[in-house]
């Protein structure tokens, strides 16, 4: 099994087969618009602009499980990110990353890379790096800035 076996829901409510990202390096991030780490959107956009032409994509999954820091509809979240941070990378429907309602994608990611504190996601802006073969290659804590991920991304490109 690889990330390409999953279908997720796009911000517009339609299905998105992740097989469409086959052969690309992916950074999968659970995000929030009202979090102290929200300014990382700016760094994520910079990382995206720097490496997109080389086969890199960021997959943004808003998540409201941590302190209700991703309020609003998917459209409102999208507008906020585009207006405040100029984001252009793909954003998907708001999801859960922990518990019984956790997205199958996130269940798989957590199985692949359990993290320093076990399987659960501890906060918004946890990042998973996925290689060109669709395998999770690394997991990064929410406080790891996008700028600090450049060398890790380059290794996989």
C-alpha cells in the first residue's frame, strides 16, 4: 500500500484520487487557521514555490481537532489562506487526524511514521514527507518550520 491508494475529499467536496500525484515528492500537513503556528502557511508557500517545478507538492488538510483552531467552512479556510498567505498548493476538505473518525490517509501515515510520542498527531502543522514511490519517509513535529525542511525535500527530489 502507498499514498497513491487513497482517495480523499477535495475542498470542493469532490473525490481526489492521490494516484494523481504519483511520482511526486509530497508534504502532507494538517493545518489550522487560528493556531499560533498558522504563519507557517507563508513558509509552506515559499517551499512550494521553490520546489514545485521539480515535482514537489504540498497537500493541506485543515483539522479542527486541536483547540478548535480551524473553524469555518472549507471555503472560508481557503479564502483565509489565499488572502493572508497567498497559498496556491492543494487544500482538501477539513478532516480528523486522530480518534475513531480519523481519515484513513492519516491512519496509514501514522502507522508508517509513528513519531516521538507514539502514533497520534499531537498538534496542528505535523508534517509527513512522502517519497516519489508513495512511501512515508519522515515525520516532523509541528514546530519544525517549512524553511528547515528544504534539505529533506531536496534529498527526495
